[in-house]
């Protein structure tokens, strides 16, 4: 009888393992690995100079980081986060602690104290904070199913405020931006009223406009232009802000007392303008001069064609020179002549476009499209809300990195230092991406479990 029950137990475990193994989303997994392979190829090419001499071993480091990342992916897939979701605050607190230590004793790279490590070995805690924040928000939103939309929005903002403040203090404006689309996707899945989602999106757009337009006007002064005077004069801006706040308060009181819709929408609009203006003022005080210059060259690269605008201009030239089929592997003239700074990280897409052309770009887009589509499928097929929120948050992070990185390489997005996940050189970003895929793989394997 002992042997019978032992064999039966082994059989049940074997069936459970087969069921778990069979439910893995292999499309998601293979698209991730193919993107990593494409990235290693592009990084290798970026390390070759015009004479064909290897001047960088970054591709070897990327291969090592990928090998370690695969083990991290497997560990994240095996660990059932939904089962231990009440403990995610520990991971969140630990990530916060790492950010504090980074601020106090971190290494300054490219003007930001965002690295933690010894010598040439280090990590970027802000990358891992993205996953911890998504898990924390997922846990809250699941527990707040019956809360009002306003409370969900408020609590989400409070949870995000801690990592955002610490990351902005580094300062790392690009990494801080990533949290916003992740939260917006999760709030959408949590059935938060669309007007609150729209409020957040318009406020973000407003901050960008109210930050960049005065900077651009101050670098292209026209004393006869009334708009220039309005948006560059500090006293005028303060007066406009006070006016907006007064109108917002009055219309808010009108809505509470008379319940007229036009009072509500007037208050709604004025609140967006007020938050946008205040956010722009705060951002202007936080941003470093080189970050401000990045915004300016995004609007007009000719402002500093041999300085901050050089990256964008050369990247656009390299992408355009690739044509339909590309110049061929290791035949990229711009990348091998070292015309594009940070070509293995921020501008890795320009190398792919130059050497593999339009066809190579389409392959890259298809692989990311598969990744995004499979995330949407996972949201639809997952049974528990916690997993759905986690998938939505990670999807928001992936999509934002994809859009911003490729957009800035093409000159249609500001340069923010955001890497292209799985493709750009860098251990922290690669590990974060692979851990995220591991979490998604684990969710896909368990989505049909009872």
C-alpha cells in the first residue's frame, strides 16, 4: 500500500508539473528571448569602430547578464506572487531602503546619483523599484475593489509619491516618468472613472507644455511677442497661477452648492491648469541644466546642433540612411564612426535601423507587438484581480519604454535616458525586464489553476 500511495503521489505531482509547464505562454517567452538576442547583436556591432576593430566588450557583459537574468526569470516564474501578495510590502519597503541608500552613498553617473555598487559593478535600484511598486499597487487595488474612484486615485498617488520623490531627488526624471503610465493602466483595470484617468493624462501633458514652452521662448526671445513676455516673466506667471486657483476654487464651490455641470467642468479644467503650472515650476527647480537642454533640443535640435542636439540629429540621419533593407550587419557607417553617443544604450534603435533597415525595424516592432498582445491576453484569461493588475502595470512599463526610447531615437520624443527593454545595454534594465517576464510567465502557467 505504501508503494501504491507513493506512486500515486508521484503521478499527481507529475501531472501537476505537466499542467503547469503546458500553460506557459511560450509566445511571450520566445519574443523576449529573441529581443535579447537582437540586442546582443546590436551591442556587438556598436563596439566595432570604422576600421573593424573591437573597441568595447559590452556585448560579453550583456551575455553574462542575460545568463544571470534567465535564472532570475525562472525564480520569478516559480514564485507565486499572488499566493504571498500580503507580503509584497516587504519587497516595496526594501526597494525604498535601496533608494535611500543610493541617495546617501550612490555613484553619480551622467549627472544622477542613481547607481549602487562597488567599482565598476553596480545596480540601478530605480529599475527594480518599478516592479516593487507595481506589486504594491496591485495589492492595494485588489483590496480596494469597492472604494470610490477618487479614493483609489488618491491612494495610488500616495503609494507612488515615495519612490517618485526619491528617484526625482537623484535626479532621474526618465525613470520617474515610467511609474505614471503603469499606474494609469492599473487604474483603468480597476474601473476608475475615465474622467479621473483623463485628468491625470492632461495634467502630465500640461506639465510638459508649461515647462518646455517658457524654456524655448527664453532661448528664442522676441521682445515684441506678447506670448513670450507672458510665459517668461515670473511675476506674470505667478499672477496667472493665482487667477487659475481663484477660478478653480470659486467654480468648485459653485459645483458643491448648485450641482451645475458647467461649474464642475470649469473647476475640472482650472484644476488641470493649476496642477500643470505648479508641476512645471517644481520640475524646473529639480531638473539639471543638461536635462533642460534635452527638452529644448527635442523642440528644436538646431538650438545646439554640436552639443545636446548632436545625438538626435545623428540618430535621425543613421535611421534614414538604413533604407528598406539596411546597410548590412557591421556595415553601419554612423555607428562605427562613433557619431552617435550612447549608441549601445539610449540610441540602440538607430543601429538596428541603420544596419537592418525598415525590415529590421518591422521585426523589432512585431516582437514587441507579440509581447504586448500576449500581456493583453493574459489580462483577459487570468482569474484573480491581483494578477490582472500586475500584468497591466508591467504592460504599461514595457509600452512606455518602447514608445519613449524609439521615439527619442527618431526625434519625436525628448531624450530621457530610458532604455529599450531587452535590447539596450545594461544589467539592471535587462534583469528588470527578465524578472517581469518571469512574473508574467508564472501568472500564465497558473491562470487556469483552481
